[in-house]
C-alpha cells in the first residue's frame, strides 16, 4: 500500500482521511508512538499518528537521560519527531481517538479496525499501535499539583541532577517510597521522609538513620510555597518543615480513553506502582492486530525506553503485515484470472474498503 502524502504543517488535516484504509493507526504521539510510526513509515507503510498534544512530560523543562538529546525541551523533541515521521510519508493528526473497534476481517483473514476521531473523521486500519502513555495520580495534598514537574518530582533519573544538594522531602505513598529515599539520598544529604501513616520496621529506620535521613510521622497538611517555588511541608500540628523539593512516587495509570473498545487486558503493577496494559514480546497483545508500546504497558519507562519499545513494536507490525501481504498475493495467484473471486481479491488489495459496492468507513 502506498504511503500518504505528507503535509508541511505540524499536524495534517484529519478531514482528508475520511474513508481511508491505512496499514497502521498509532494512538498517541509521544516517544513510543512517534518512533513506532517512524519505523513503519521508513518501511513504506501507510501510517497515521493521532495525538491530542497533551504529553505526560509537558510540565518538565527538559528531557534527561536520553543519549544525544539530554536537556532538550519535551515540546522540541516531539516537534522533531513529528517532522521525521512526515518526512517519510507518515501523517500526524492533532486530534483525539474517540473509539477504536475491531471490524470484520478481510477475505484473507487479515484484521481490520474502525477508528473514529473526536473531530469526526473515520478511517480503517489493518493494525493498531496503542501508545497512549499514562497519567500520574498524586496524593490529595494541597500544593502538590501546582508544582508538579518542577518543585514536585517523581523520578530521580529524570529530575535528580537538577535538584541535587537541595533540601528534599520524600512523601510516602507505599512500600516503593522506601527505595525512593535511597535514590534521592544519592543526590542530596538533606532528606526528610514523611511517613504519612505508613509503617517503617526497625531495620528500615536503622538504615535511614545510618544515611542521615530524618523521619517525620506527623501527618502532612499541605505544601507551602512562595514566589520562588516550594518553601516547606506544613504538618497538621502547624509545624512547617523547610524544604525546596518534594519527591513523591505517583500511582501511574495507563490512559485508556478511546481504546476501551479493543478489549485489551489491564494488569496491576507489582508493588502497587499502578496499572498498565498486559503485553507480550515486542508489545503484542491478546487482540490480533493490536500492539502496545511505551509506558502504557511499561510504567517505569522513560523517554528512551519508550522510544525503543515503539521502534521494536513498529518493526514487528511491519513484519506481520509483510506476511499478510504475501499470503494475500499468494491467494490471488491461485484464483483463475478474470473470475469474480479474483476481481474481489485484487480490489481488496488495491482499494481496501473503498472497493466498488461498499460504502467508505
């Protein structure tokens, strides 16, 4: 199938996709989705990326820990990624997927999916790559959300260097927070751990004491801030513990909006980190024709790991389509020429669901 013609602007017009059948629709245009689309477009697959333009790392000033791109603003990295996909003939649509549903298989048994966009466009895809990412659930403490991604951080690898040597508060959210303390202690020798009702055994208390970590068991009331950011953690007894940074392990939940109709399995992450899509090798799922990549399935994946997962999924999708294309060509070669069945096979290969006698999707 030939690739769609790219457009010069940042996002193509979704309206012109109406009635199209494409090789792959990628749901989500972050690192995983764009890198998956890049692999597919370079393999001359027709690929459409649908992205609402609301990435998880939007509040962050820069991407870190990504080889050769450390310090790049997230918006700039995504702009480059969209441009690269378009350069190889892919289409990137600024829209939301409102629904994806399995459609009747082709005559050769190849999967099909109906995709409906919030803007009204409808198209059909042979394969789906889900790269919706995740959302972070913060504890309901006043002041946290306002400083999320800056004074309030969750990942020592994403933000640790930038908060080194600062007075850091670690807010407990569960067992994983104990390890959180050890990671942030590597970055600063001024760490206060707020238990927030969680239990610490004697061994953990001894380990914290050995590293100079102070433990506060009084409940947290709010995060205090001023014109230059966070100033402290206010306790329910009125005490304010001076801090400049708050580290908190969020509960990470895969974004499922728009893809619920696929019937993908969700699983809880061990240790209570959150909930993501269940996948096998290279992002395969229990639904034929559907892959998942990035932190919608690997909750702890940073930008680099998500991009790598997207590339692997894209390569596997292309390989799967190559087999399907060969199977269809073989079936066509075995049908007597000029027969109605041969015409139907050829029509399916060339026109997809736009073949004569059928209404476009």
